[in-house]
C-alpha cells in the first residue's frame, strides 16, 4: 500500500463560524555570571547556518534584504538567543526583556531594572537598557487586564500584550474610553499601560480552500500544522478551532486519515490528530512553490526576530515577531499566550505553520488586515501544545548534528521530548545545567554538547 505523507501544510479552512481568530533579586550580575559558551555555535546547533532557499527568498522579498543579509540575520538571531538566555538567568527578577534589532539583527538589547547590571550585560554581548519595571511585574499587570477583559467579554479591547521594548503593557482598543474602562476595572497602575486605538478586530483566518487540506467530519476543512508523534502513534498539530475531540478527518485526497485526540479552544488554540497507518509524519512545512522547508526543532525566537508563515490563500510570507505572550479576544472567546507578528495573512491561512529559520514556532490562530495593505497575525506557540498533549515534534535530526559526534545518553533528569523554559534546571551525567532558550529537547541536543541551549551551573 502506498504511504501518504503528513507534512506541515498551509492553513486552516473551516466552516465553524466567523472567528478570525538569594535572594537572587538582590544579587548584582557580573561578567562572570555569563561566561562564553564552549562547543558548537548556536547557529550550527539550530541549523541557522544552513537556511533553506525558500526561507532566504522570502526574507529577501518581504524584509528587503540581500541574500547575504538574510543569511547573516538568521545567524545573528540564533546567536542572540543564547546570549539573551544567559543574561536572563544572570539578572533573575531584574530582567525586563530582550530583543534583536537592525536590518540583519546585529543588535541585541537586554533590559534591566538595575543600572549596576549594565557592565555585565555589555560584557555578555548585548546593549543594556535600564527601565523602571521588571518583566514579571509587567506580566502581572497584563494578567489583571486579561481577567478584567474576560468579565467584559473584551471585544472593545481585543488585544493585550507586554511591550518589552517600551517597558509597558499595551491595550489595543476600539476607543480610548474602552481602554480606560478596562484599566479601571483591572485596578492596575495607569502609568504602566499604553493605549493603541484601532478598529481592527482579530478574527480566525479561514473560509478559502487551498493547500494540503484535511476535512473534519466531511464538513469543515483545515490544514496540517506540524507533524508529531506520541510513542509510536503519528499525527499532527493544528489550531484548536478546527475540530473537537472525537471528530474524524480525511486527507486532501478524501482518503480516511485520523481522529482528533484532543482540542483546546478558546483559552488556547491547539489540537492534535492521530493518523492511521497510511500516513507518515515528515519534518517539513511548505515553502514557496510547495518546496519543502525542513524543521529541526522548536527553539523560541526572540522579539524582533524574523519569522515565516505558510498559508493556503497567500502562500509563503515573512515578517518579524512583535511580542510574545499576547492575549486576543475573538467573538468566541479569549486566547492567551499567542505571539503577535507583522506577517500578513488572509482568510484561509489560519492553522498554517510559522518557522524561524528551521525552528518551528507555532500555528496561525487569527489576525487582521491582508497581504495587499499589510496586517497583523497571531500564532499559537507550538511548545505549549507539545507539552500539553505529550507530543514529540517530528524533526530532521541530521540537520542539527555532525555524524559520529553525538555521545551516548547519560543518566540525569534531562529527557528528550520534554519542553523546557528559560531557567529550568536539569541534571545530566552528574552535572547540573540551566536552560537558556525555550525548546523541546531533541535527542541530539544533550546539555553537555549544546551550549546554545544549556549552561553548566
């Protein structure tokens, strides 16, 4: 029997509705707190030094880069992520955010609430910015705003996010009066909140056929996000608003495909489908002209980093990451923890994969605008979905390791397939390591050999 392939397709297309969907705080960081890493570079580990032609072409077209600038940007972003992680852990509760900037992302800025940290930040390879409010405190403000928005249904204040570059929380509202009412209801410090008045109403991006579609209960139509496995079971992740647990799917060719094992929406916007034996998971997403773009991991990119999206309506487009941990209120409810980007999208693009270099980032949740006049999109990060459902992202490990150099696994608490956040500690081979960048552990990314992701304590 011929085996068909589950790759990362283009977009969600559904008829579900109108959704457009130590005291460490007292310690001062020193240059010795952030020692340089030994071993493979971050760019090599994450595959940024071997970008696909599809990624390079789209970055040239959408960000106005030359081929050399596109390559340099991807390398700079990979290296910046590791430096930012080391400084994040060194600063502790004084950390106020990190972001890349410049045409080739040559600049990295790390914010702190203590001017005594400036020398250590600069020694760690970043520009320092001293601000008033720590990232944890800004997130606390946003949490209170989200809770208040949930009570009021939030349609007049549909978007809320932490703006680390300006050290504040931004509320996107249909009017200043609506924003002021939300701030008052949340009982937060008004000086920590900025208001952006906009008529944009985020919505789910579906209703148009195209790409590697799959069908839900012979009614709704969606597209594959990223291929995954759970033990020996193969399948894929997609947007949560595509279907509910127990719904059946058929492939783009109308052949029986699988069943929704779980789905979360609203709150989050992710789901996963277990496929039958006729379908094989692959580590690819669709690039320009349908060419394969290989996925080698899921290391979360920094604010300011480039990111590319595949969608069935508008195809392959790139932009930059504006903010992580954004809350968006759709007509059907609020989705928390999405990432806001400048990538354009249109109805029919929802559910398609976002990648930064070769690293999986998430699946399209919703947005506003279009690819003619420009727009804003929001993606559901993939790592929370992998963690919530106990899934392992399908990757091409050959792109992330040098043959013959990966040692045998050693004992400890580190585990391939686990999802780790910045600051998480593990043991491996009798040594303790601290995580530098959010990611799902790949078998080849053992702490002892991956200084781009792990720092020895």
